[in-house]
């Protein structure tokens, strides 16, 4: 038996129907799985699905059998009862098992009696093509149930699947691990085979389960238990007499040679053990921005775009820094991944201590910072060691605190992050078939843009909310970090200025309980169920005007509203009480241009009605021609008798803001009050308010820091 096979064997399990052995009226053997944490088995959803919908829901059990070394240096079976805790996707109650189970096709199974089992090491990043791999699982291919092992390589990828070449999966191997033979880590879960290739689910798809209902808590618990399991084995060498621990085994593999990486398996295992004790990141943006800050520090320059990764755990962020090199002409450069990982660890510890100390165990956090400081003390590069110590040093002039963690890592002067990331949504003019091309992008620090998703063929206007929901949610998860909520700038053709983006929600529909009623408890804890404009900056910009060089009028008026004080005027030039009577029709080519041009530079035109057609559209066109960069309007249709009240509340809003940069707070407050009908009636509030906020001081792809109205942090 090869060393790899011996290492994998005690973690490998076969799954089947419960009962006396495998003598049941069901198919007795369903597939394979492997332990990733004490008591936790990872397998394919379609393997669990062979037991039926009740097994998938965790209402019926399954039999899980694995092996351990016996006294006679052989192998003996151990059997436990498995319960499916997380299945993705999970079939409906009336749904029969499917031949082709959709991705991610993963399941986590809780196994009783397996708390002392050995676990495989999960890879924390994707493997590249041509990576040599080993495939492991239980099989009945030869007519006898037994462990099957084959070697192959990654041939590539196909959508969400890894493609396997060489030794291909056979019946029964589904749910077994695919091991990277260079690094000794699980990089995939065997899914099945096609005529000429095998198919596996990337193990990184496990992180997708964080988005499932209750999935975040379960996956985080499993990953935490995984990292602490391997740290415990590293510290208890005496427990490794029967089986070597993975950390020691990996140290001898070619992928961990000093020439390949400066990060040893032992350092990584200890780092992940410490990270496992931290409160989880608030979202992908917090991790990604830490990674980008570190890269800028160790490379001496910032990359031209944000790395778009849905990294929502601290360990994933560290994985993104492996193999990092300095930037040099022609490529290559000095290996700086160890520098980067240690700086990343120090920044993560500092972030928790300065912003979320109440969520962390003070002793654990102190042990983490002490460990990082010890690494810095012996670091080969003095400058990097100094940078780490600067992050962790204690201000001796401050008195001791009752909670030691904040004193160990003092709060930074300017916050945990000096950069901001916001979201650009661009919708083009309708093409000949009525479809609008669209794109979603991230703008990092007001300078560099990263594409998230786009469709040049486009969709009809009424379909935009559906197709933009997922890429917009993905972009916002990357942009939110620390106390910063990513703003949304929506570039639109004038005909779509009334698109209700501020009312869109990131969840397709509200969760409903078993009785069919809305689950209010879910809404309380899931901000994705809230309208976007109630939480964050949502502003409209003109897609065509921003494709041209800024005019002098546009620059002058932007300077006026930026300095303030803001003054409300009417977009159509009539008194506010007149509203928008049905007979009002624009006359001439530029019917409102004269009045709009005569307004003061700090004036903000206000319109009590939609601006995507009719008088509103004509007046908005003239406002843009006259250089106005801030306009307020009511995008919902209503009786013009309500316009006096609307103009009054708009004037109060602008007076409260004073300057364009402070506009978001009052707008957000108004949208919140309007969302409650009782509050709106009590205060005489009216309308769905939209905001054109279109500064001319940077091109649409960003050349200077984006400064939309301040985004709302915690507490408003």
C-alpha cells in the first residue's frame, strides 16, 4: 500500500442503508465519503439522495463505515449512524432521485461514534490543470466491495466541474476525495464520469454552502473543527504513532519545498488554528480588501484591479497569498508569500481587536498576537518584521484595560481599511430588438475597475431586476468591508431613469414558513431582504453624458452643489403647487433650458413625477444640457394634487443636507419613513424618491476617488 493510500484509508468511508449489515431491501451500497472533521463526513448530495428524500432532510439515518488499524496491524471496520445535516441542492419531498444531480452536489453528514476519527486536509484554493491527483473511494466494480485507488491528473474544467484524466471514476467512488499529490490536500469530490473523462466537484464549492439557510453556521463549525483537529495532531505527536499526521506528511511533499513556497505546512496549520478561533469575517469584502492591502504593502504597488474572489473565511484569504511574488518587469520576482501571510494575520488580528473585540475570546486573541509577534521577531526581512510589530505593538502610555485584547492590538487611527470599493451598474440604450446591454463592475479606491458580469446581448427592461440580482449581490459582497457599505451608481439611458433600483432586493422572494406565511424572523436577520436604497447609497447617472468630456456648465454646477448650500427649484420652472397637470406639454426644442440655465449653481431641480417620458423626460434632458449634476424627482405615478407636499419635503431634505456630499443621509431617512405606510401618513410623506448624482470629475471607469454621498455604516 502506498503512503498516500495508507494516509487516506482511515478517513475514507462507505455509505449505505442502515440495518443488519447491508442486507436491506434497498440498494445496499450508495457511495463513498470522507471525514473532514471529527464526526463530520463530506460526500456528494446524490450519494445521500439514494436513500430518498427523508434521508436528505435528515429524518432517516444512513450507515457509515470506515476502517482503523487493528492490534494485528490489519484493518478493522467501524460503523456509525449518519444523519444528513446539509445537502446542496436538496430535493423536494416529492422529487425522485435524479440521474444528474445539479452542482454543487455536496452533503455534510454528522456521524455518531466518529469523534476520534482521522480527517483529510482540505485544500484552500483551486488547483491548476495537469495537477497530479489520486482518486480514492469504495467500489464494487470487481464484484467485491473494497477500497479503490487510482492516479490521474486534472485535465481542465468545464463550467463548475473539474475534469479528470487517467484513472477514471467507477461506480461507488462518488463522494470520495480527489487528492493533489504534490501538496497532499483534497481538491475535489468525485462526482461521476463521462465516456472519456471523470468529473469532480471542486472542494472550494464547499464554501457555496455558506449561502444556504443555516449553511453558514454549519460550514463554519466544520471548517473550524477541521483546522483545530489538525493543529491538535501537530501538537500531540504521540497520537500519531498509528497514522502520521497530515502536517508532517505534507512537509515531505514536493509542493511544499522551500523553493516553491516560504510557508511551511506547520506554520500554515498553526495559522489556521489561530484563525479558527476568530469571529468570522463580516463578508467577502472584508477578506478581499485585507488581501489587497497586503499585496500593496509587500509588492510596493497596488494591482490595477480588485481580485474578485468570494472568499468569506479567514483561511481562504491566506490561501490567496500563497506563491505571491514581487512585481518585476518581464514577470517573476522575489517570493514574498511568507511576508504577505504574516502581515495578513496581523491585519486580521488588529481588525478583530479594534472593531469586534467583544466577539473574540481575549485569551485566544492574545495567543494569536503573541504567535504573530514571535514569527515577526525571527523574520528574515527586518522591514516586514517591523511592519508586523507596528500593527501589534502596545501603546505603553495607555493604562491597562479590563479586556486585554484591545490593548494588545490598538485601534488604527484611520480605521481598518483606507480604501473603499463601490459598485457600478451600467445599462445601455435599447438595441433594435428592445434589449438593453448591461454590466456590473467594482470600482476599487475610486481608480480601478474589476468586471463582475456583463451581457452584450442584453435583456428587456422588465427583466433587468431578475438578471442583475445575482451579479449585484456578488459585487456588493465584495465591496462591503469593515463599516463601509458599497454604494451603487447606476448608469442609465434617460428613458430608464425611473428604474426602481433603490427598491430592488437581493433575495428573489421572501422566505415563507411551512404554513405559507412570510417568515418575518428571516427578514430581521437577513439584510438582503431589504430594499437597497434603505441601506446604502443608490444614485442614478446618465450613461450618455458620461461618455463625453465634461462641459464647463457641468463642472461649474457640480462645484456649486458640492460647496452648497443646496436650494430647491422646480425642474419644469412652474411654481411647486402647480404640480404636473395633465395638459402640460413641452413646447419647442429646449422648452425648459432657459429657466434651468438661470438657476444658481447650488440649485437642485425637483420634479414631482417620473422623468422617463413626457414632460419629465424633456425637462430632464434640458437639465443635463444646462449642466445640473444633482436632481430629485418622484419616480412613481400619482395625482398632481400631492405635488405641493412632495416639493415641501424635498426642500426640507436639501436644506438638511446642505451640500451634495451629505445628501445620502436625508434621502435614506426619507426612504425608510416612506417604507412604513403608517409613518408616511402620520408625517404627510409622499412618493418614491429618486436621485441623479452625476459628478463630472472622473470618467465612468474611475480616475479619482469616488465620493458619492457617505454610505451608511452601523447605526446610520
